[in-house]
């Protein structure tokens, strides 16, 4: 019987989004900073530029695409990255708060700055 992918405990919501600048807090790439290229809420993973680079062996497909070995970023668990605040420029945890217009936004726990654009 094939193993099913488990959904993370937070359902389909993650603390980071595509375009956020994050720092890796554990693993072989600990301390590296990068921008999130892709977020996968269903699996709780993110792809960060320059982090967790793996070699991928590609087969040539047709006349236009050449085969070979390419370096490619692989996904890391979102729990292993921490958002870098735009104001204090340090990794920090996030909180949520509601604005007067009713929107729910992410807030830096360190300095209180609104993170969402």
C-alpha cells in the first residue's frame, strides 16, 4: 500500500509566502538567506533560492532540449525557515493581527512591523 503524504498540523496555512526573504535555521544549509521561489502549503514545504541545491539528471526530450546534469533547488520544510523582517533585518517569529479595515496581516514579533505588502 502506498504511503500517503501527511498534511501538516496547521492545515494548508503557512507562516511564509512566495517572495518572502527567509533564513534557514537548521540542516546542512543553516544560516543561508534566500527568497522563496515556490510555496507548497499542501505538503508544508518551500523552495528557497540557493538553498538545498541538488543535482538532477535530465534526459534529452526532442531536438530542442539538451540532456545533462543540472543544479536545482529542492524543497525544504517550512518549519526549518524563519522570516527575515524588512525593518529590523533579523530573523523573527510572526504574529497575526487585524487592521481597522478588517484585514488580517502578519506582524514581526521582534519590532511590531507589519510584514504583509
